[in-house]
C-alpha cells in the first residue's frame, strides 16, 4: 500500500467521467490512454459493468478498502489542487495558480487538523504529506517538476533565498483563514533528490486544552494539581519528542496563571502566546541565549519560572538554584520514564544533594491515539478512514518522598528505584495505557507503540 500513495492519480478523470460512479462503486481511476484504463479496487468494489461502461482494456490493482475510501475522500479539494498544479506547469509560472494551490492546500490541512505539512521531492513525484494526530500520511501526489514552483513560492512568501537549495533555511509567514490568523514556521532542508520542506502550523488549538482535557487519568490529574500548589521546588515533565510535553506545560501555565504571580518563561521558540505571562524568546543571532536569559532571570523577581527544556548542565543548575531559593520551576526534559529522568539529571552532573532537595515531582508521558468516536473505530471521513481521531495522554507520576530523596542523594541505580516503587504499587506508563485499553479508548497495539518497555 505504501507504493499506492506515491502513485500520481489523474484527478481530471473524475471530471471527464461521472465521479459519483467511482464513489458509489468504490473504484479509483489513476491512469488512462487511448487504449488502457488503470484502476484501484478493493474487495468490496462493484466491477460488474466497468468494462462495458468504459470500453477500454482495464487493469486492476487491489488495495485495502480504507485506503481506497481515503483516496476518494475530499475529492473536490483534490481535483481543485490537481487543476491548479497542472495549470502552473503548463504556464511555467508560480504566480496565480501556485498561490491558489498553496492556499487551498493549507486550508485543507487546517480542516484536517494537521500539525505539519511535509513536501518531499523524489525522482518522479512530489509528495504532500499531512501529520495528523502525530501520524504522517500522503494526501496528494504530483509530478516532480511541480516542486520547483511550490518551493520557490513558499520561499518567496517566507522571505527566504529562492536560489538557495544546498543549505538549510528557516522562515515564517502568516495567513488568515476563517477570520483567524495562522502562523507558519518553515524549514527547508537539502536532500539527495532536491529539498524537503516542512510547514509547521502554529495555531492555538493545543493551547485551548487545559489539564482537565488532556486525557490524564483521575489519579494523575489530582496528584499533579496538588503539587502545582507548591510555592517552590522543581517539577519536570519528561518524554521523547512528540509525546505532548509542550501541550502539558502550556496547560500547567494556564492553570497557574494569575495576576498575583509573576510567571516568566524561557522558550526556543515560543510556540503559543499567553496573555499576562512574560515569555522570553531565545534568539542566539543577537546573543539572547539560554545562558544569558537564565543568568538574569532571577533579577526579574519571578514567582514561577518555566524553562522550555532542560538541555544541559547549565540550564539544570539554574533550575535547581532557582527552585532552592523560593521559586517554583517547571520544565521539560528528554527521558523515557520518571526514574530515567532522575538518572538523566545525575548524568548531567548536577549536585545530587540539590536534586534530592528541590525535585518535587516528575511526570513521564506519551500520547496515544483515541478510537474515533464518530464511527466507533470503523473508519469514516472524520478520521480520514484511519479509525482513530485525536490523542490523549498516558502518564506516570513519581512524587519525591523522603526515601526517593535519599536514593537520589546516594546516586542509587535504576533497579533500586524500581524495587522501592514496587512496594508503593507504583503505576507505570504501561499500566496507565492498559487502563485506557480497558476503557475502550485506544488499542493495546497503540499503547505498545509509544511505551518502549
């Protein structure tokens, strides 16, 4: 099936013939000439009259039914994109048609709840992939020669060098859709074929979430909210890239935001703006580095300090010092579990006494796909025939008690931590995930995909 999504489907055939015929009979035409017609079918396609209806030599290629329905979904939009792309090549211009193409592609992506649009050129094709709920899927494929037009146009509106294809470039642009402003962060990266272009859609849909709507189990949520009432100490949210740490951190900020407390964030970059919080964007080009900001942050008299990511010994030392001197510090860190988070802190050569004194809570988390509630996980237009719609958080919370504090101080092994946690009936990420499977919110397969032990 992977190769099917790389096929260039000639969407003009849906206009030349009756597109409802293809939808009703579950058939996808993808190529024709004067003699041949090539179509994609599935086990439930109706093929009784196809040879008489088209009077051509017909070759069939069978694919999964959900994939075929996915191709037939949003046909009007795909036909329009195909027409704009075709006209831009015929006119050898990236003005009028390419502008319309990109606008429609972006609006299509926003409607599909896409977080990132990937544009990749290969030998014969250019693929347009959308990342929805963390999963990347090809939504549109076209001729490789189209890439130069779309690439040039994106660079033009992002104030990038249109002639530069051998070095990475980063830029931004904005669009208004449905009376709402969307910002886009652009990354261009040279590849062996040409370039890979990624558009990150920065809207406020994630920031609309709060701690209550992240999907955290009741026990985790209660423990986390109680700990956020502390006035000093270090709270860490851990997990790999794409585990939802940023959304959780912003939800925590929303929970803590009040005019009685000064909150300062240090971020690289600032993903979402929050009113009445002092957000500091890192800008190494002008010398505004993590080090410079963190060295001066305590002079701002903050109550709460939010550090986008603990990335080295310096940022960890500042976080520990600040939490020791009467500040609540909240940060993210890359680690696989709550116990491994403690190991990571020690690996960064921080003072074990400082860690044991200041660390209050570690929450390790992952995101799992939810079964689609619109179709009951059968596959429908809402979930792009994937059976899943949206994601929720699974997690584990390690509260630092006296015993854990002493284990940290003596640099205990992971096994020693785990042995103690067993005596507390500690609930792991996997345990939390299995509870969600029992509640029929997701599948065991999805849980095992994100939990690595």
